[in-house]
């Protein structure tokens, strides 16, 4: 691979939107009156994130916040997640998490993943498509996934998660 | 004559020349992401010279068999090589007897061995002293021992510069102190501890001293008799040798009094279903088939390193540290973590606005290998208020030009991230 192409890899990982969310994360903090809370950590690198969520009467995510320390990828992923899953049910959030995992790991084009998700979830994933930059960086996939795994354990009421579990 | 005097007297030492040293390490000529490899992670694991690679290969191609008890040529040949490696280690650290050199699979196992065997002589209320900059491998074994038998674990605080002062150690020592377990050199910061003074102070209260020498033995000549340490643990792979081999030096009377670590073949002299008798030192602590070829490889690595005046290697690395420190400080928004007066060639730092992992990923694309994370020293990171640092660590084969590559790559990383 040529040097310019290598540089493109880096620039596709650190896209403007990732850096923006990484530096100015949305929904940072704790939902004061939360229904569930979970802490996730990556014991190898020390990154950690705590997710709190409040659910409405229909079981949909009414409010979602995160608090954490980590790299640009994990913070951006957490920040973008809080925007992407508001209004979803736990089941829908799980589908989104699976789609994000595919987006980060597999060769399937982001468009194909969006199409499979349908009209409700597809456009939400589109706003996360910058996360696909980690595909070229296998060591960093867990950074992008950590907040999502933590979200699922939060909604399941399962407590804590670890990317090395 | 001490080993140091012996080495100084040697006239056939090779002159230290970094370009010629680089030529001995085949991996250094490869590229990573189309860039020349700039390997700045020797504190995690050092690269291997051709002579070590050749020694390992030769054993497997020509002389491989299990050691000891084999009444045939190959086994006898490799047994004598394995024991010769032990003698090489003995001379290198100037131990009195080769009965004091125990081969382990690594330094972690060496420390765990002491915790599991010497540790059995401790009882509830006895104190074990460590410092605030220890690697997890010199923290967790003592926590396990604490949970088992109720010892008290005391931690000597570090200064804001990342140093451990003798007076801070002394203020923790008491008649209750039974063991002091400290690093020779901090893996995360490079701080060199005043171990000779610490050993002497610990002995004054009757405590036994274990030195975690993983980083220390790479950077300065170690004479265990001169230090008067009771245990000294180190690994082969940081000393330009293979992984899977470590050494526990222990004073003979202590090792003799300790119960075995693991049971199995090799460590017995007689076994019946009723009882067993232990083998002589050091076999008592080497149950099972040992890491034979790695031990021979470690011997080759020591031969390589000891082929130079170790002070010349240290002087080269000191120059790299000085240059890297100046260059890093010239960058804006860099905070060096660990600024001890006495340091080995380790530059640990954080860059404002950029997480260490993001930096390491971008540096990698410039062919620069650094470590980003907590360096298996989370309590130490906590004391500096960070979760992770970038650590560039230099070995005998690194150059000032490679420091420049690091600095340029950091500049590029900052352009992208900040």
C-alpha cells in the first residue's frame, strides 16, 4: 500500500465527525433519575465508560448519558451512540449494536447494512457510518464497541462488562 | 574478583558502535507500513540479535532432546548447554554459586515463586513492603499472599517526580517488616531506585529483600553479592534474549529453607506414595521439563551483551534519553510523566488533547512502535492522575535519528488529532 493510501486510512479513522464528538462529547454525564446503569471497561488499556439510561412507559430510551475516560474513538462512539439510540426500545438498541459491530468489523458496505436495518434504524446507522474507519485498525475495534456493549448490559440490567470478558 | 572487575579487566570487549549493533538485529532492517521500523518499545520486550536467533535454531536443528537423565549423546549435550547457560547467568550477576540460579518461565513466575514459598514462612501481621511504582507482577502476588495468610501490605509513596526516596522507605520499615519487594528500575517511568541503600536499610530491620530486576539488569551491571540482595528476579526477553525464560537469583540458605514451588519431575530425589524427598538446588525449584532452549538462548543473549562494556551501552542510552527529553520538552503541550534525576532511557508522556491510544495508532503508521496504556502499573498511573501514557523506551540499538522520527510523527499526530 502506498504512503498516501496509509495516510487515508488514518484520516478515515479520525474523520472530522469523530474528532468533534471526541472533543465535545454530547450527553456526557449521568442521567440523574436513571432506570439502569452499567460500567464497561477495557482492562488492557484502562478505558472505562459508565452508561445511565431512563426509560419511558413504553420501555423506550427517554434519556441516555455516558461518563468515561478513553481515546477519541471510544468517546466519539459513546457520544454518537447517545444520539443514535434515544427513542429506541431495548430490542431495537440491540439490533443497532449488532449493526455497529458489523460496521466496525466486516467488509459489508455501510449502505448494505443500512438497507438491511430498514427505514427506522437505517438512517440512524447512517449517522454512525464514520465508525467504519476502525475496520483498518483491528486493535481499535474494541474501542468503538465498548460503549455499545455497555449500553446493552445497561438495558439488560446486567451490571458491568469488559471488552476482554 | 567481582564480575565487574573481571569484565573491566577483559581486553577483548567489543567497541560499542550503534550502527554495527543495529546490523546484529535482523528485524531492524524491515519496514512497517512502508516506513523503516522505529522500534521504541524495548522496555516491553527487546529485539533479538542474530546470535540469539542462531543459538535457538541450532539447538532445534542439531542438539534437541530433553535434559537431565538421558543416557545418550543428544541429551547429555543439551544438558551441558543448559547448565552452561546457568553458569553464564551466574557470572553475569556474580552469584556465588550456580545453585542460586533458578530458571523460571519469566520474572513474573520468579516473583510468584518467592511469594508462594518464602511467603509461607510469613504469618498474620507480618509486613511486606512495596513501592508506589511497582509493576502489577510485584503487587498482585503479595495481595494473593495477603488474602491467604493475613500479611499486611505496605506501599512506599513516590514523589511527584516519580522517585522513591530512601527516607520514605525507612519510614515504612519496622520490626514487623519481613520482606521488601521493590523494582530496580520502574518499567513505566524509567526511575532508577536506590536499591543498594534500600537493601541495607531493610536488612537493618531484619527484612529480606527481593529486587524486581526486569528493567534494571538491562541498563546497568548487576552484582548480587555487592548489592547483597536476597532475591533478584529478571526475564530473558527484555535482555535481548528469547521469551519464556526468566531467572530467580536467591541466596542459597534462603532457597534451601524454602519449600518447593511446584511438584513434579526433576524436583525430587526420591518418591514413594507415602512421601517424597526434594532434589538439591536449583532443581528443587525446576519441576517438569524446563524451558531448555530459551535458557540456552538467554545464555547467548548475555554473551552478546557482556561482549560490550555495559557502561558504554548505558552511556549510549543515556544520550538517547537526554536527547529525547529535550526534543519532547520542545513540543508544546507535552507533559513528561516521571522526571526522576536517575532514569533509564524511558520517556513516558501525555500530550494535551490527544489520548495515548490515538497517538500510538498514528505513530504506528509512521513505523514507530511505542506503548500506550497503563504499562501494567495502574496504581502508579492513578498517582499521576492519568489513565494511560505514551511510553517510548530505548534499547542499545536505537539512534538519535529515531528520536527525530518519533518527534516528527508526534507532530503529524497532533495535526490530525488536535
